[in-house]
C-alpha cells in the first residue's frame, strides 16, 4: 500500500502544537514504540506515516527529498539552503512556532539604529583598529546574505555555540543575529533590534518536498491529505 511520510517535531512545545493542529482537523497522532519511539500513526488517515524527528532533521530531510512532507520552522530551511524555493513548497503557515530572525546591537549604541549605521561602524572599526566588526550568530548563511543586501562588508561572523544574546556583553562580538519571539531575552541582555534589522519572520510551516520520489499514487495521497486539512 502506498504511503507518504509526514515528519513532525519529536518533542517540546512545537510537537504539542503540531499534534493539537492535526487533532483540530480530526487527525490524532498515536506514537508507537512508547515515549521514546520515533514513529507514529495518524489515526483516521493510514496513508500518512508519521516520523518524529528534530526540527533541524526535518528541514534537512525535506531539502534532500528523503520525506514527502514535514512541519518545521521556515528559518531552519532558509538557513540550510540558498535554493529553498526549488526544493520545497510551503503548503501552509500554521500560526505557531513564531520567531523573527533579527540583527541586534547593544542599547548603548545610541547612534546605531539602522543597517546603514551598522555598516558605517563596521567600516570605521576596520579603518581605526584593523579589526573586522564581529557578528555572533547560528544563522551564518542568512546573516551573510542580509549583510550583502545591505552593503555591509567589513565584518566577520562568529559562529555562536552557546547563548548568542550574551556575546556582546562577553566581548565575543559587537552585534548578533538571533531569533526572538517577544524580545524579552534581547531586552534582558541590553540589546535592541535595528529598525530595518528584520531578516526573516518565521513560523512553523507544513512543507512539501519537491525532490521526494513522487508518483501518481503518492500525489493522490498528498492531495487527499491536504483536502482533509482544508488546505487544497
């Protein structure tokens, strides 16, 4: 019997929200193999096999065509590849798991409010000290692209292994690129978002891999599934 695979987060708040979203459409996720199992069935829709994985693993699997569909954050896939549109189709934005990817600098930088200001600071630092302006982030690809778009050249990316928002206070970097939901964590670390420093407004999305091994049967299953979700 033909099936398609839908991957959803394996733990945490995002897993609960995914399951609640599916349940609101009459589809219950029943985990197999106990709490530590990594597969599940979708009660009421046996043509869809559920795979439980981390949000990052889901993004990688979608981009590689290893699964047909998945739910993960848009920020994850946009960071992972430059040609997302050719590999993935976003079927629905789900309204939860929201997080903005932003550029933030210390509150004390009263003369730095925009990306143009940031570019001037970076250029001045390179001219006066010979050092490049440092930006701490886990979003290295998105950061580099955004800096190019805003003509900021005199910088270097510090790949942050820990809490990115603490990098300026620790002297590791002058600015950061990170995700924020309420802004409370940035505020607690005396950071502010630049006026035009929004890189991406992200949320959990139901995505279809364009590179999966689709055939007439699996396409029909996907269409039936999306219709059941009122997304067709």
